[in-house]
C-alpha cells in the first residue's frame, strides 16, 4: 500500500528537493526501506551502519510518535503519512526541532498538507500578526490565527464587552460582559492554544502611536469599524511597507481585500476620500447579521495564513464582495491609482495626519453649542410643553425598538425628499442613535434655511441614560 513520507527541509536535497515522497510497505520500516532504496543519499542520514534508525531522527505516523506505538514494526495503511523529524546538534535549520510532541499532534492536519508541512508550520510559528479590533471581525480572526499556530499575535482594543456584542463577537461570552475585550480575547486564545504569544495594546490606535505599534509586526489585519481608523491603518501600513488585510461588514454584505502598496493598490486607491459624517451608518447604527463577521473575518484569516506561507494567490489587486442574502461572491479588479496621495507616483502624505479631521469628525467639524441640545434640556422643554418638534432620523427597525414619545419620524436618507413636511418656523430637535446621522441632518437643514434646528447630543442612547433608564437599548 502507498504511504506519503513528509521530508523536512534539511533532508530535501537528498530526495530531489521534494517535500514529500510516496512509497509502498506494510510497516514503517518497510516504507522507509523502500524510500531510502530509491534515494540512496537519504539512507545514511536516517540509518546507521547497522541499519538502525539514527537516534537524532524521530518518526511519526500521522500524529503519533512510533516510539510509543510498535516502533519500526508499526503497521501502516493506505492514506497514512509518515513524518521524519530530525534534530541537528548545535541548532537546526530544519523545522522539526522547533516542535514538541504536542505541537506535532496539534498541527497534524496542517502538516499533512504539502503547502504547509513542517516548514510552513514553522513560518506560522515565527510570524507576527497585528489584529486591530477584538470585536466582530477580530473574533474569528483571533480564534483561527491562534488555532493555526501563528506564534505572535498583537491585539489593539480599548473597549469593554457589552451584551449587544455577543450576537456576533464569538470570542467573548456572557461572563465577560463589562470586562475589557482585550483580556477576554487573550483568555480565550490561551484556552485554544497556550503556546501563542499575545501582545496587548489596550489603547486607541492614533496618529501618535500607530507607527510604533505596527512597526514590529509582519502583517496588519484591519478589524476596525470606523473610517478614521481605517484610513490611519492604511496610511501607516503604506509608510512602513506592511501588508494590510482589509475587511468590512454592513448588514448582510461584506468586503475583503489585501492592500500592499509595494505590489498593488492601497485602500486609498479604492476610496481616496471618506463619505461625509453620518451619511454611511456604522454597524452599531445600521445593524449586521451575526454570522457575517464570521464569514468575512475567516476569509481575512485565510488570506493572512496564505501570506505567511507564501502560498496561493492573495487578494492583492482584487476586491471580493459578499452578499449573504443572495449567497454570492463577486470579485472586482483593483488598480493602483498613480494619483493616490499616499502610494501614488507623487505622494503628498508623508506622515500620519489628523484622521478625525480628515473624515470630517474633528473639533472643527463638530456642531457648535448653539446647534446642540442636551437630553436634560430637551426633557425640560417637553415637560414644560414648549413648542418643539422632535425629529427621529433613524431607520424603521430602530423606530420599532424605542423612540421619544411624540417624535416625528423621517429617516435621514428620506429627508431631502420629505423636508417639505417640516416648517422652518418651528424649533426642531433632531436625534438618531448616537448623534452622527442627526448631525448630518442638522447641517443639511441649516443649509436649506432651517435656522431653529438643533441636534440631540448623544442621541437616544444619551436620552435612555439621562432621562428614561427604562427605555430599551440597542
């Protein structure tokens, strides 16, 4: 019967530089005898003059050390795999000596793959990967990278676990609610693979610290959920010459790509400028089906493993679109933009900038105090029965969850076509979930002549905290 024999790097020169060979035999000894008969140079490296297996060579059948089976007389079966694990005195350039008995068992299904094997698993072990965000995308990323044996994983996150996270952030559990995500993630990772080294950055990644955080990692994975951080990560990776594995999710759709300005386009080649604040809701505002980040994050993890191994075709210059409702993937070709401000022929971005300002969220773009109203002040006006129109610009499904009593409902995207339903003579207070979409609505209304319109600071989230604690939150 035919059995595959995996050849580690130091022994490959003696089998024509192949990483695996096949041979027939009923036992381990017979298979190895037939292998060495066909590859005479290999024989002296495996067996001594008396024909005994050298004591610095360990042999595994599938994921079991034959010393704990029947040694050379251990029977083999069709489809079995034999691993040769040599050790070299004074250090080894091969992968075998870098793995323990438990490692061989843990990664046995990887080691069976010709594209991985011992040398590929060693690449994973020596890799340093930074995951920005331990939330929806970060959850599958961290779980699968750790399980795969990526040796060093950095995590950037400053948030705490909330009940609303548990629908999709599967690295956390109910007992972790209120706990720092970075600590919860580390505990779960160590439960899966205690050999992984975790480097925690319990802080918001900013223009001041991004280069220092990213510089010591091989690959950066973008698991963020906001535009300022996404542009910051992109620019930092371009400036440092790092690969950026990108993923984004919204409702039932996702995107995945690999940005490496040394070989193809960067994120800015795809989206040179961000949308206006409030125009594109985040997942916290627009929602996301819980399974979606699992699908997109797992694809990001797969791309990362391919990059580490140097195998397959990474998504450089390609953007994958996924539509869960239609269960369809579509691939688009991306091209490097010669006018890209960060990676083009004449870049204008040579250092990290203020990305809050760039995305229209800086202090200079905040609504002034006279255009804002607190939850407490609005509550006082309503209780005093002052003439004020409260306008809800959220989506219909949000309106069903909760609302401020007496509100008028016009979703923000419908506002331009329905603004005639409002009077410029009225005092109007606009709210959404957290204040971003309503800020956009206030600016729009001010521009077309509404002079007495204000934004509810903090949105309905702030209203629930400060005015009506019994209100359902989401």
